[in-house]
C-alpha cells in the first residue's frame, strides 16, 4: 500500500450558495450596513448567511424565504428597524 500526494489546490471561499437561488431574492440585513455597503462596496451578510454587495432594487425580487423565516422568528422589538430587506 502506498500513499499518494495530491497536487496543491487553490481554494476560493464561496460567498454564495452554489445553487444560484440566492441571486433571485431580496435579502434581509441591517439597513445601515446595506447603505454603507452600497457606498463602499464592502460585502455584508444577510440573515440567511448570503454574503454579497447590494446593488439592485430589492422591490423587483421576492423576499428570500430563509431570511423571512429567520426574521419572523426574531423577538419583536421597538428598535430603530435595524433588520430591513435589501
């Protein structure tokens, strides 16, 4: 029995789920971070875990079902509305 050494592979972190469905939805994230991200181009994380830079009108897309489920499970609060959809 011998041991094989595999060639070194470069790995790139996936910033989105491979199925592409996340690209078809509007996602929930902190509204202040959404604004900052749109100005600076810094990626943000949605409630569902998707990492992206907001750049489109969310009103043209259905709400991500995962984000919606997580948002509805959060305790109700009278805060300043930090969790809004992008």
